[in-house]
C-alpha cells in the first residue's frame, strides 16, 4: 500500500526543501509576513484615502507621500535636514555613551555612590525634563546645543543604570573561574565582566538612543529650529500632508537604520 | 468583637443623632399667600454653547473683547455661551478648527486660512479681524545697537508667532523689502510663539528683534526696557487696507449654524464698540481676564494710536492682492486665488450691518 501517494509527497516536498536548505518552516512564514505587512497596509490606506473614507487633509495617500519623499530627497532639502538631525543625534550619542558608561562603571565600582544617586536618577528619568527647554534656550541660545544638552540629561540615565546593573549582576561563578585562572583585575574586567555585561549595557544604549532620537525630533518641532522636526512642523502648518508624511517616513527610516546599526555592533562585540 | 457588630454599633448613634436634629429643627416656614398671577415673562432664549479659539489672549482684540462680551452679557443676549480655547496663533488654530474640535477662531492670519482652503479644508472666513495690524510692534532691547529697521536688520533674527500668522506675514514682507532694496543678507525669520516667550527670547539675546501686540509689554516700553523699531503699517507700503487677520469658522459647522455665527459677530461688534467708548472699563475687564493689571494711564492713552477703531472693522477694505502675495511668499498657496474662490472663502454674509 502506498501511504500518502503522489498527493502526499507533493504536500511533504516544500517542507523537505526548506529543511534541506536549513530554513525552518516558521522562519519562512515570518519573513513573508514581515515583507508583506507594510505593502498591504499601504494598499489599504491608499484605497481608504482615495475613497475619501479617510480625510486626505489629515492622512496622505501612500503614493502621494512616497512621491513627496522622493522629490524632497532629490532636491536635497530632506537629505540636508536629515543630516542636520543625524549630526545632533551623533554628537548627543557620543556624549551620552561616554558619560553614561563611565558613570555606570563608577556606580558599580563604588557601590556607595551608586546607592546614593540611583533613586535620584530614576526619578529624573520619569520626569518630563523636556519642559525645561525655555531654560536651556536661555543658556545655550536657539541652537542645536540647547536641544542636545537637554535631551542628553534624560537619555544618559538608562545607560548609567543598565551599565551599573549589568556589571553587578555578572554571575559570581564566572568571576570565580577568572580568579582561579589568576587573572588580574584588568583582565577580569576585559575578558569576563565586560562580555557578560554587553547584552544589558546595549539594552541601556538602545533606550538612550530612543530617548535621544525622539527628544531631538520633538524639540526641533517645538522650538522650530534644526532638521526633521522643524520640517515636519513647517509643512504641517501649511497643510502639506504628503510632505508631512514624507518627513515622518524619514524619521522612521532613520530610526530603523540606527537600530539596525546598534544590533550589528552588539553582535560583533559578542 | 467581630467587624459587623462594630459597624452596626458605630451607625446606631449616627442615626439617633440625625433623628434628634430633625426633631429639634424649627418648623418649616409657611409659604406666603399666593400673589396675583403676573403676566407670563417671555421664554428665555435657548442658550447655544460653542467653543472659540482665542489666540494671544492678553491682547485687547482677543481676550479683551471676549472678556467684555462675556461680562457685559452681549453673548448671553445673543443666546450664546462661549468657552475659550487658547492657542499661540497662526496655523496652529487653523488645525483646531479644521479638525472640527472648535467651530470658530479669532484673529487668524489670512495666509494660513487661504492655505487650508486651497487644500480643501472646510474653512469659511466670517469677518475681517485686523486691518493693517497697527497693534503689532517689533522691538529691540533698549541698549541694542539697532536704531532703525532700514538696513540695520540685515542678517538679524526677527521673531514672529507661528507660521501663517499676521506677524509671520509682516516679517516675510520685511524680508521681501530687503531683497528688493538689495540689502543683504536679509533678516532671518524665527518663530518664537507667544508674546511672553518672545520677550524672554529678546531680552536673553536668542533673537535680535522681538514682537508684541498691544497692550502686552506696554509696561516694558514705558520703563524703557525695550523700544519700538518696526511697525509694518507705519513702515511698509500697502498695509493701510491690508486684511491681516480674520475670524473664520469650520464650513461644515457653519452650514448648520449660520445664525449662531451672525449672533456671535453681533455680540463681538458690541464688545468692540464698548471698548472704544469706555476704554478704562474695557481694560479693567481685560486685566480681570488675564489676571495681570493692564489698565494703566499710559496703556489706555495709546489705545487709539496702536489699535485705531478702523482697524477693527469686521468688513474688509481694499483688495486681497498683497495678502495673496504674502501667502505665496510663505508657501501657503502656490498662486493667487480667483475672485470666485475668494467669494467662496469670504462670502461677507455674516458681517452685521
């Protein structure tokens, strides 16, 4: 008796091919879903806006805002503004990573200091420090410096806290192994503590990146200076909805690229 | 002792006390003999509640007229109860009205309303609100090296409220004037938001030239902390009959509430007239509304100079050519509106006689 027959073999074949290529069945489905979700969403939105079920004053057709994105990038305006926002972001990230990692290490190295300041930092992280922008404008002027300085306050804190906890929570077994191999303190830190702490440190860096990026765009929008945030504010006031969504799309693209870069760096450090 | 018993024991004296109080209370007064029936009073006017965008609420033409209309009962006479919603000017309030959240907005830059109209937004101008903008003044710190507006503002940061506002159009016109005169570099327009924010920005050097609207910051002029350096109606051509700001409404709401809009404008006109006939009382109302004293002799003496009655006419004067030119400079519209489009945007049907 032929159990399954021709039809049975046809049903089994795709699975065999995937397994032969080393692609689990689940991964293929996820990849397909990921690839389709945005185009399907855009198609749905296009239909809704064209049918005037959604007001075109507030939501642009995807075809219109993609066209606006291409035009604005081609004439250089959006690229220049994106560059400006990214420059603010880059300077800010360099500052908060340096300060955050250093302070996190010091808080771990000197537990009394960590215990004294950690609750205060936690409170500041939860506070809407963005409302201090008028004060920062006075000290730094209407410049990118005001934006970077203000956002850096909040964005540094998750890096400090995560770094401290990452080092404090390294398994004692790893440390014992290191000591049994007669590693110096420096070697212990470099070869055991640091690699073990990387995942949690990067979790803190990711939070810092999110605070930094969101905060920069938000303050550019509120104050009316700078790059992408200023652009979104300007076109929004002019009811140029396709350009508005083009600007938002650009912010989204920048976020995706930045987070992808962080993930690659983390994998490399592992 | 279990909890239930405790509760009961606690409640019993409470009930007893309440019976005691009731028993000791004086007897209810007997009602007076019924008076002869009076003629039936006219049925009170049904009250319509509406929200109103009030930008830069410290100014007489916004918060002041609103305070007068409310306190003198002009709005109530027209059967209206108005709740103010505050913004910082320009296209910010256009978005609020277009969304349908608030049906009417005051003193909005005509450029931002035109810009929304050409994009298909449901907006209709119901009246003019500020002709010539004589009440808006640009100033510098008293010790600033800037003495005048011609050439000296080259490359300087000049503030305005929000994109699409009357102050924005004035700064764009100033920049255009510099370009036509060949004075380079032209001034730099900086959006500074409200008048208090702008004063802080100017005094701390964030910008070189700030703006204010009468009567806000008049005390700073009086104390010589700041001084006047530029006023478009005085210094630029064509501003005498320029409709700078308008009162406008959401068209969808307006179609169902035409009489409400007319009633509002009648009340508004009464408030405007009252302010010129009784300026001291008008400023007292404004002071009460904003919570800051504004009724000084200096301020009141400047009323007709900075806000002449003719500038508050609800009916427009002259053509819209300059307004459209400014709207194009600000990228709110790409081409001038046709007469038919202007008639649709500003039908003149709501202005009281």
